[in-house]
C-alpha cells in the first residue's frame, strides 16, 4: 500500500489511529449504529494489517447486528462479553463471565 515509503506509512497509521480513537469512543455507549461503526473499524484495521483489531471489531459487529448485546453503556469495552443468547463461536464470545475466577 505504501510501497516502502516510511513517511506515507506514518501518515496512514496516524490516520488509522485517529479514526480508531473516534470509533471506539463512539462505541463506548453501544449506539444503535454500532454494527456500522464496527464494520468501518474492521475494514480500516484490515487495510493496515491490524488483524487483531479487525477480528475484535468483526466479533462486535456480528454480535451487535444479531442484537445479542443490549444497548447500554459499557465503561470498558474490554470487559468480558455477556453470555450469548444462542450458540456462537468461542472466538467471538470471549470468556464466559460465569467462568471468571
């Protein structure tokens, strides 16, 4: 994408960083358009090779679009997911809150 241009790489990463901060801030209250916001984050992260971020956004996108999360504020997006209403892949559900020690 940047053809080895270090200056362009820094510029692209700075743009991604600014966008990601804004999207995560918007997602902190789990708005009704969370699916759209997480889809945007997923695509941007994949474009720069931040596949861990993209995978996390994909999981939140699936869950928000499937209405498995309730629209309520979460002060910490890194907290464990609520138990899903129906079976889903373990990679997208995170640790089961009932399994916490």
